[in-house]
């Protein structure tokens, strides 16, 4: 038995009637989304999109990291991205604990020192959202090539509120 047998069985069932092949990999709705890895977020459904409509980049806190910017540059220039949404969410662990608190929790769980690990904690979510949107808008390879907006997703109502 493998630790992944349940997932492999589920994948076989998925592949048995797979109808998503042949896709060209472009964002058919012209959308890119940077959001959190939180499992309460269903990125496509929350925007009324379907498979193939958007490029999605997820990370803790929904931050515009160097890796997210790299993905957005590729999306804008090669994958039909015309609009970018930066979407952190309510009740996010990255905005509700300090760096030290997370290091202690992770260290306790790991049974080893985690004081060296950075987690990118956000102390002011809306200010950070403004900064992250500005990073995309002022990036020399993105700039005016795409519309960029900053939104907060409410995990309890499913609603997005635009802040930037």
C-alpha cells in the first residue's frame, strides 16, 4: 500500500472520462489570479470561470512574490492574460499571526528549531494588497499591458470586495 493510493484511485476515475485534453494552455478569459493556498478558496468558481479561462498562482497569503511576478510576466506576454486579480482573503493565517508565533507553532509541530524560517506574515492586509498591486502595475514587463485590481475574498460569504 502506498500513502497515495486513495489519490491514485481517484485520479484513475477522473481520467476514465477525461475531457479536458487538447487544451492550448492559454487563459481563454484573459484572467490571471494571485491568491492564497487556502482550501476555502475555489478560484475559478468564485469568478464564474471554467477550466482554461485563467492562470492561477497560489501561495500563503496570496502575495505578489518574485515567483508570482514571474508567472504574471509569462501570462501577460505568452498566455493571453489581460487582467490580473490579486486576492488575499479574510481570516488568513498569514494575517492573523506574527512571524514569531508561526515559527513557534511550526517548530513545535516539527520538533525542531524553525526560528530561521520566513513565512511572509502580513501585518496590514489592505496596505499589503495596495503594495502588491503596485508591484504588478509598475513592473517593467507588465505595466500598462494588463489591468490590475486588488480584492479581498470573504471566506464566510464568498464575496469579493475591490480595494485597489
